[in-house]
């Protein structure tokens, strides 16, 4: 019992979570659930915002230890703000991802946090980067993370396609989050989504009772609900 309490003090609050980011034609969607848990057993908060704005058009999602992730994102925001003042131009998305990578790698023995960084810049347009535990940096068109991601790899592989429209990508992201939140007991709450394009940033928050439903099956018919509240009948 004593060892368990000691471990909890070291790790802090752990975000059992589902995070994702996907590139579409002209922008990116980055999103997460809003539930934080203590050791995967006790839900400590239902309203954690895991999508953090580190610069004007750059966001990151965090997973792992909440205390570690918040400390890293706070440091990254400072570095990027200082960088933009020095260079007199907004930072690139890869610069933000590289700052997170350096912070994670240089402190890999103490940190237990991973990140997805996504955004838009004038040089390369919409981009998504993964900064994993330990500091590995990888660019991908779509990525998922957190405890809930294990339930949706098949869905993401089957449904993601390049050059989706904004609406298609939003619906894809919302469906993926809803599926993970329905299966993973430490993912839940609301779905926080951010759309980043050349024109700016749009926040979309979908309450838990408005998420798409996939388990209403009756007489060979399944009803699903899209982002805009319209029900669609699918035969199976």
C-alpha cells in the first residue's frame, strides 16, 4: 500500500485518454476526449482540455502523466513565443514539434508524456507530427494515441483517406473518438476538436450525449448520427 501511494505521488494524474490528428485538404483536425484518471482506476476529472494551443495555428494533444505534459507544453509555449519574436515570423509546425521532442528527449528519464503536434504554416501547409515517449519525432498524415487508441486502429486504417474535405475529416475524427470513448473506461467526457487552416482556427466541442452512436442495432438496421445531428440508416 505504501509503495502504491509513493508511485502515485511520482506519476501524478495519468490521462487515460484518446487523442488523434488528421490532415485533410487544406488543414488539419486535432482532438481528444476530456477525461483524466488516477492510475487508470479513478476518474479525477471529466473536463480536462488536452488540446493545447502552443502558438497561433499550432496545437498539441497530450497523453501520459498530466503533470508532465502540462509542464512540457508550458515550456514549449515559452520557447515558441520567444522564437517568433526573434525571427519576426510565426514558427513552423516542425519547429514546435522539434521543441517538444527536445524537451522530451532531454528529460526522458523523468517524463512520462507523449504528444501529437498539428497545425498549419506557410511553408508546408497542414502537418501532423508524433512526439512519442522518449523523444522520437515522426510525421504522419493521421495518427492516434492514448489508451483508447488501441480500440480504433482498424477503424482509422479503414476509414481515413487522403484529401478528405473538412466535413469528412471532422466526422471521421468524431466517429473515432466516440468509438474509443465507448470502449475505453478511462476515455470519456466531451470531444474537443480543433480545425486549423490557412484562414484560422475553429473549435468544436461535442458533449458526451451528442456523440455518434454505433450500438443501436435492431432488426438488421443500425442508426448512426453524424456531426450535424442527422440520422443515417445503414443496413448490415
